[in-house]
DNA sequence: GTCTATATGCAGATAGAC
DNA sequence: GTCTATCTGCATATAGAC
C-alpha cells in the first residue's frame, strides 16, 4: 500500500508544513487575539504570508480550524484524564470526576495547548458565520460536561437548586478567562491556578 | 455664571451628542466585539462616520473611553450596592458584602450597562498601548475587590489556604464570561444567573 | 511549495462645503 | 456640527516566476 497524506505515521511534507502553520497560528491567536495578522503567523512558521495560501484557502479557514482543534484538544485532555481516573472498568466518584475535568480543562487552556488557549481567547470575537460553524463542536463538548454534571446531580453530589447550564457556563468562564490574566513569569503556577479553580468551582471561596 | 460643558446639570448639545456616540459604541462593542466598525457606531448614533471625528480624535480614543467608563460603571454599581447593604454607619457581615459585590458586578455586566459589558468583552483584545493605559483603572477596581476579600479572609470567613488573587481573577472570569453566553431571549434571566454566580463562587457547586 | 510583486477591498481618517 | 467626497494605509488575497 502506498503511503498517503492520511497516513498519520508518515505525514507528507505538506502535511507537516500545514501543521507548522497551525501551530504558529494558535500561538499568535493566543497571544494577540483574533486580530493576529497573517504576516506574523507566516513569520512564526518560517515563510512568507503569500505562501500560506498554498495550504489554506483563506484566513477564515485557518481561524475555523484553530477553533475546532482547540475544542478537540481540550476535549481529548479532559476525556483522557477522566478515563485515567476511572481505571479499567469501574466508574469513579462523580465528584472526583468533575474535579478532574476542571483541572484538566484549566491545564489545557493554561499551558498544555496553544490551541485550547487560542480557542478560549478568540471564540467570542469571530464573525458570525465562523461562530455558527463552530457551534456543533461546542455542543458536543458541552454535552460531555453536561453528562458529568447530570451524573453528579443525580448522585446527589450537587446542590439541589442548581441550574446545570448556568453552572457549566460560569465554570467555563472562570477557566477560560485565565487566558486573560495568567502570566507564566509570575508567582502563580498553572497548577496552583488549576487547584484554586477546582476549589472555587466545587466548594466555593467561603469556609 | 455662564453654563459650560462641564456643568452636568445642563450639558451642551455637543456633550449630549458625545454621550450618544459613546452609548452607541458601547452597544456595538458589546455585540460585535472589538472589531465593531465606526460606520455601525455612527449609524447607531444617527450620523455619518466622518462626523464622529468632530467628537473623538480617533477610534482608539473612543475605545479607551469605553473601557474606562465600563470599569467606572461596574465599580459605581458595586460600591453603591455595598453602601446600601452597609446602611448608614455600620459595616455588614463580610460574607454578605462579597455576595453583594458578586451580584452587583454580574448584573452590571449582564444587563445594567452596555459599558460594563463592552469592557468585559473587549478588554482582552485591545492593542497593547490601550491595554497599558487601562491598567490603572483595573488596578483600582481590583484593589477594591481585594479589600473585600482581605477583610473576609481576616474575619475567617474564607478558606485558609486560598490565594486571593487567583480567587478574584477566577471570580471575574465567571462573571465577565457571561457576556459570551447570556441570551436575554432565553430561559435564564440575568437575576437567575447572578444568583447562580453568587452561589458557585461563594459556596461551590457541590452540596 | 515558496517566493516576490501586485492587486483588491475595506476601515479609519481628513478636507472642505454647507 | 454634520455632511459628502476622498485619501491613506494596511491586511488579505492573487498571479506568476522559480
């Protein structure tokens, strides 16, 4: 069988370049927000702006792919962390599963992935058509979190009077907004912030 | 004494127009994000784009003023809510003061003010020089919140192991991110969301 | 596949009439 | 003070050489 670009073991040169551009774009969007310029993305990827168009039809296409990969990455990290927690066959305590998800998502956004970071940072700024196309991805990731919350609620772990949608969105806000203020050169590590996020969201600031 | 533009009781026509432009800009930035266009702002204010320049030297100046007014508005609402709570001479329970601040800030962002909303939405997207100039305002509002938290911590109301900076930023994230998902036409009212925010931030989602 | 050079379009900004 | 018309600059996008 001849190797093709869809063979993940041996990506073509073109596929690797494409990946390099996406990496550069994620880093730029994370840092500069939605208005990051193609020239800067190209420079980071080690090429001229015009060359990007061999790999992507438009800036919008690039943005759309960053958003999609951003959610996919966060989703994958969260799912993996929970599967690790669950072990081979038994399902864990629903409260610990939620805590694990919060920690994993926060870490993904803070330091594990420029994609997850960029997604959190620019998702509110993209033009309507891109936002629309992104909704399906958001829904499936949201549904996963909703399951975690529903299960916990059913098990009686959560407050009875809680609106799960509002709770989920508020939690996402706390986690995603860290992209606006986290500074790796400062006192607080990503781990410490993730710990505080778990604590606040699950147990609150009050004693 | 001749009336001047600084006489707040009887603003000049020019001052009123300026205010109309700012209102329009706040509404546009809230809705469209940082990339809201001057033509749309002008249209909302009932004039042509070129006419804006009689009142503002540049788009950046307009943005900077929206940011400043956004924080000032949230600050004012929070302070007023807390002063009301405190009553004339006694200081209230530090926990109730925090809850009051959370509710007031969330309501400011959600429905009381396009300025507070716009500030929360675009603050992470503005170019470096505007962001720099905005830092002083952010610091003074942040200091106010820090006082609320410090007082509560000293009174033994908060978790002992809590990093107050991280806690404050996470709370801001939960509150400010509501601008990304709140939809007045849907099931949840601003009040319900504010209630849930108070509950999550102070007491957590878990029972 | 990437380069250079150039075209296109659009948003911000300016000038001058009214 | 606001209008219309126009200018400018910049970022995206295209064309053709290599």
